[in-house]
C-alpha cells in the first residue's frame, strides 16, 4: 500500500471545526462572507495530494495514479493470442464538465454495452470530484481498482487494464462507436488518452457517427468483428431506446460497487450512526450557489447573495418535508451527505429536529485506521455513497449524478429511494438546481 502524507487541507479543518460532540446543538455552520469564502477560508475543490491508498497487490495500472510511483512495480508481460483474439471495449469520456460520478455513470453505460455484446471492458481511470474545475491531469487520476471492486466486476464480465489495451490495440486499427462527437472528443483524445494514458484512438475527422434513427442491431452487427472498439457515446442513448434489457442494467448496478476497503469502512459506521437502528440518508447539494458563490468566474460573484437568499427558502421547505418523512416512517436518525459549502442545511434541519439526531461526516468518531478515508474528499464521497446504500431510506438530490449513482444501485435491490422533488410540500415549479 502506498500512502501519501500531507497536512490537512482547509476544508477538512473546517469540517472538524464545525463538528461538535454528539448531543450539542450546532449553529452558524456556514456563513458565506465576501462571496466565496466560508468563515474566511476560500472553498476549493478536492486536492490531488491528500493521503491516498492504493491496492498494493494490483500493479497493472498505467503510471499516473500515484503522486510517487512505487519503486518495486513489477513489469507486466502480455502474451499474444492470435487464434482467438479478445474483443475490447474502451470507454472514452468527455473531459469537459462532470465530476467523478458523471464519469462513473458513463462507465456504467459502457459496462452494460460490453455485457450486451460480450466484450472485454477496459478499466479506464477516473478523475477526482470536481475534476472539471481542477483540470484533467496525471496527478488527479484515480485507478479503477482503487475505486471499484475488480473481483466483483469480473464475475459479470472480463476486464482488461489500460496497459493490456495499449499492448493489444495501439498498433491495430481501432473503430470509434459514437453518436455525438465534437471538439470535446478531440480534447479527450489528445490530452487524456494519448498524452496521459498512451492510448492511440482515431482523430475526430476519422470518426463516423451513427444517427439516432439507425437500427441498433445494425450498430452491433457492423462493429461485431472490430477487435478494438472505442465507446464514445451519449450516456442516455442506449437505455432510452430500450436496447439494453433491465436484467443487464441491474446486473451492472449490482457488480459495479466500491472496493472492499470502502465497503468495510462504510459498514463500520452504518452500524454506529444510529446505534444499530434504521437511519435515513439525505443528499443535499446546493448546485445553484456553487458557480456564482464558490467556483466559476469572479465576475459572476455579485449574483451570490440573491442566489443564496432564494435557495435558503427552498431549503426550508425541503427540510420540512424531510422531517415529516422521518416522523411518518418512525425513523429517528438522519445522515446528511453534503459538500462543505452546503453545510448550512444542518442549521436549518436542527430547527426542526434535535441536532444530536442529525449526523454529518464530521460528527463521526473515526478510528485512526479509517481517518485517511475522511481526509481524502474523493474517498469520503465513496464512503458516504456506501452509507447511503445501506440506509433504510435514501432521499436523492433533485439534480445530482452522486445521487443517481446511489439510486441505481439501490433500485437494483428494491431499496426505498425518494427524489426530494417527490416529497409532499415541495413546489413543482421551482427553477433552482437545489432540489
């Protein structure tokens, strides 16, 4: 295991600052001052240099998943099989827009297609949460095997590393399966796949796109004999056309799960959140305030005050609905999963229920062996998603890939999930990216 040690970044220190001993009321969680600062500390997306564990027994990933490459990485030797060549599917993600969960959902689309067409899926890397803000660079990459359970996924379909794909396909003709391609494709090809991963894929002017009116069976038939197939596709297309059966989609949802280490940490806290009793997880994300108040251009910060005023009104209504659901279902404890810049929701909720019954990550008594999972914002996100998976009821945010990823897995197992917009009392005509 390789662990990188650094000082705690400001958002971790702030989270600890706001956390109190259980049972004590907490107020004034996040006062936004100077349009973009929280209590004097400017909020930034997660940083790449936090403590980060890697699975020491897996060394087939391309360099770029470690700040410092392990000194004793064994050289991987591949054998050629010309009699029965493997047919690969390489997921190709856009590099503009979308954080880690957007990437997870697109990878899931590729996995479903790979199952449908009996292809070997290439485990391309992901980028840290907020990757679209930080830039898609080598230090921000996280390997598939440090994010998801490889052994579990391999029970559903064969997987191949990036190294294996490069060995098999870089000197062969590859074909791009695409419906919508534009300049983002070329940026991803050049900056990520060629420069960072060393993968050769066709240039934009060599890509032939399929029309949405093409028969899907023709698409499959025409690419059946392609050994190296690059999958660049609108993430919703395959499914809104009904070409992938529910059983395939559910199978992928059940097998694309976090690493056993993340699951172990989440299970530990799931048993302690409400002393073993049922709990509800509420995912809260104030997207409307993110760009003008915390990220985005300085010239847009003047909009922050008005946006926060409006979103607080909606937060009050949403909190009423959440507390009403808790009472209706006779559930005492509420776990709130939210970014640091949205912690004000805890103040609003605590006016409606005891603060000691509201839990955020900063309230948890974390053993030393688990602390690195709470000091890396990306790992914390995975842990909280797993905590949400175990909840008796999950309330998803209205517009969130983070919520969608949790919901799809829960849906595959018949667990109860509500979108916040479905709860009683929520206005249907609210045009705010918050519910």
